[in-house]
């Protein structure tokens, strides 16, 4: 019997050694993590039913989505844009003197109409990107008129490049070549829009400095040449 017991102990130790080599301890820890995660999501709570958990999760999701959507839309208001004194004091007065602000038709384009995309994906990407621009506000690099003017060209070039890359997407929310009756436009505008449509030019190619004055050092606006 003693020999049989010793043999059984030897086989058990052999199996343990084999198991040790086949499945190292770190794998046990690795799989146990997934096991605990699975139990967390699949095992009902000891205090709440699965239905209650789903209901609370749905309500929390609605509240989160509603809050997120509210924040996105609030940051699209003119009131929010003017909460920065740089906008209110340095660029808003320029905008007020243009036809985008007041005109015969009574249609006004506010800041976000020109600077924030309408479609959801590009709008969210723009909101993420604009957080980088807040650095200028927080660091005070444009806090005075002099500082603002020193950086105006750099900031304008960033905006122009963005509009060029998007084929003046925000301009085209209101202005489209195919909707224009160029026969009713002044001769220069009629000729330029006809050439732009034929050559695939985009709005910002010719319309820099329309709402905000051109920065010092920026190239003057040039008309499209009749000969390509």
C-alpha cells in the first residue's frame, strides 16, 4: 500500500510539473482578469435586477448625450464667442461693419456659420481642434490689441488653410456657383465667378479679408486672370 501511495504521489507531482510548464502562473492571472470582467458584465448585481441596471444605464446615457449635445450647441452661439474679450474688442467691430452682420435681406451669418462645420463629424473635430486655440487666450499671447495684431497674420493663415482644404465648405452652406444668376451680378463679379466655376477655384482663393480686415503683410487679393 505504501508503494502504491508513493507511486500515486509521484504521478501527482509529475502532473503538477507538466501543468506548470504547460500553463505558467502569469497565464492564470491573465485569464482570471477576463473572467472577472465577464462576471462583472454578465452576472446580475446582488442589489439590483438586470432590468434595473439596464434602465439606469439607459437614463445615464440619455443624460450624458443630452449634456454633450447641449455643450456642443452652446459653444456654437455668438454669445459664447463673445465671452472672450479678444473677439469682442478686436474682431467683432470689424464684423459689424460688413454685410454678413447687417444687410438688405435681414440674413445674418454669425461666427460659427463661417468657422464651424454643420455636419456632426466635422463639427466635433473642429471643437477638438479649437481647444488648441484656447492656449492663445489662456497664455495672454493675444490679450492686447498690439499682441493680437502681431499674431493676426499667423492666425489668419491657419483659417485660410483650413478653408482651402475643405473647399470653403462653410461658405458653400450659403453660396454655390450653380445657384448664382451671374447675369444679375456686376460685371467684375460675374466674370470672376464664371472663371472660378470653370477652373475649380474655391471661395477663399479670392475672398480673404471679407469679414475681417487683411492682416499686415498678407498678400493683396488678386482677380482671376482671363487667360489661365
